[in-house]
C-alpha cells in the first residue's frame, strides 16, 4: 500500500504500478470487495493529499478537488453556488457515507446511476486529469465511455472538476424504490442558465452514459420569455417532458423496466421545470 501525501506521490506510485487500485472514500470499492467481485492488490490511498480536498471559486467557475466529499458539497458554502449538485449530494447514502464518499470517486466509478453525473453533464463540467506524464482536460460527457468505463489512462487520476456558476434556479430529482439511501431508477438535473438563455437538462440511469436532453432543451428554451419570466404554457411543458422521455435509452433490469424509466424521467422533467419556473417568475 502507498499512502500518498501529495499529487506527486500519488502519480509516481501509479506510474510504478498502473494496475494499483486508487482509494479515496472507498464507499464503492468496499461494496465490491465485500461481495467478492473485486480483489485488492496494491493500493494507492489519496485521502491524505491536501490538494484533492480543496476547492475554490475562480471568477465565474468553481474548481472542486476530486477528494471533496458529498458531505462538503451539501454544506451552504458550495450548495449556494451549485444547488443541483448539493441536492444530488444529499441523496447519496447516509450521513456517514456522504462524509466519506468523494466527488472524484463517484465520477471515476462511472455508474449510470451515479448521482453527480447528470448535474455535471448539464453544467458542461470539465475534469482535470494528472499523471507522471503530465496533465490533460476532458469533459465529463466524454470521460464516461460506457457502463463503468472511462477514458482514464493507465497511471492517471482525477485531480479536480471545473464547473460554471450559473445564474438561475436549479433542480435535481430522482426516482428510486424508496425516498432515501437508494440507487436511482431514473434521475434528472434541470438548470436555468440566464446568461445563455437556456434550460440545461442532464439525465442519469436511463442510458449507459449520462446524457443531455438537447432537443428538449432547445424546445423549452425557445418558448420561455426570458425578459419577463412569463410561463410558456402547459402544452409546452408537456411537450418538453415528452422530449426528455424520448431522449432516454434505458434498459430492463432487476430495479426497473425500460418503459418505466422513460416514463419516470419525463415526469421528473415536468415537475422540475414547473418548480424552476415558479422561481424564475418570482425573481
């Protein structure tokens, strides 16, 4: 085991053994270990690397270290800037899990049900990746290449996530078998971007990768009165919800049918849009 105390330590350890397991919060890894689906060889631990646990605002962007926990994201300092991500963070496990689980770990696991991914895709978030060979940047939308598959190269790790701070209300919602501590059957992030006069929509658990409902975004963004906050009408909202549902490519599995997932994400879209429109009208 290598206990890294700096990014240089971590990258050097991964360069020496690219097959090493990278351990941060361990909340996903230990589930696999305990059920016998993952064997542990060499491990590089990251929880003592201070750079990974730091975050800061740079003008109109927020830079979150990969080691920032969901518990920290839930707190007012970050939640006031990224409300949808904070809402997503509050749905992750128990308080104990949220205080251990990291943003970088949730992204790197690349589960279709990862709660941070719909928000990050809707935000056009960019990952900063590092290794002993250097640094590069990849959009979250391009980073996840399939179910639990990423474009991460051997010896590489996620250093930070950069996201814009938008002007406008945001919503994250999901459907599961119960109200808390549950893997999502369908999830949705809906963000109002007044600066670009656009509604942004990210979807989770309804395709192998997190996706943007771009046709739905275009449809509803063109029907909003951005100057007065006027309501686009129930017909437009219904059409928007149908377009969101139609953009999904879900599967049947032990948690839900594909048909239900498509229906559910459309319902979430209509409800989330109604909520943000109320806030837009009030401001």
